[in-house]
């Protein structure tokens, strides 16, 4: 169980924590979230923002994806899953060619359509992230992975809010 806890810390807790930190910090920095000090306040603001059709972040693909996938913990893991799956598919796509010339020669409308279809499928997969990650977890203590992942989310979100609040007290950038 201790071994699984350490594996979960590095494979789930750390990535979720870093992702939560970056999403919350970026949202605070760009004024999407305001007056938040706790995870509960962050989640309340994210929920408000995801329902507010007029004030959604413009041109910010990752934050729009975070909000579209529910925000909060669920949305953080969904975004992380989406990025993970997309990057793996892009790398697999590039590796499937022997050379740059072969890659360029294969570019067509059909290839573009396939990439768009794959992106849609990956978004659906990201929304269903529990199924995706549960199939990847081997062990008898699956609950450890969820607790560690939520702990990472809580720690990353809290750290971002504290650092941002501290920066505001010091007079900003």
C-alpha cells in the first residue's frame, strides 16, 4: 500500500497539483477569478464563471476547456487527461511517418478531418476521465489514487490562491 501511495503521488498527485496550480494562477492573473482564498471559494467562482455565458475567457483554449469540462477538481483532471491524450496522439501521428517529406505528403483534407474527429473523441474521453484512468490503475487500492489526486488539486489550488493574494498585498507586479 505504501508503494502504491508513492506511485500515486508521482503519477496523480503531482501532475494534478501542478495543473490545478497553473489553471488557478492563470485564472487569477487574468482576472477570471477574484476574491478567492480557499478551494471552496475557487470552486464557487469557477462554477459561476462556467454558467456565465457572456464573461467566458476569450481566446484562452485551456481555460475554456477547463470550464466546459466542469471546472474544479473534475475539470482539472479532465483538462490534464485531454492534454495527455492529445499530446500522445500528436506524437504517435508524427512518429508514424518515416520522414518529414512523408508527413508533408500525407497532409490532405482527409487527414485534417481525421484529426478533427480524433480531437472530438479525445474531448469525450477527457470528460469520462474516471473510466480512462481506472483502466490504467493496477492495484487493490484505487481509492488512494483519488485521494492523492484530490490532495494534489487542493494543494495546487490553495498555493496559487495564497501566492496571488500575497502578490496583491505587496502591490502587484
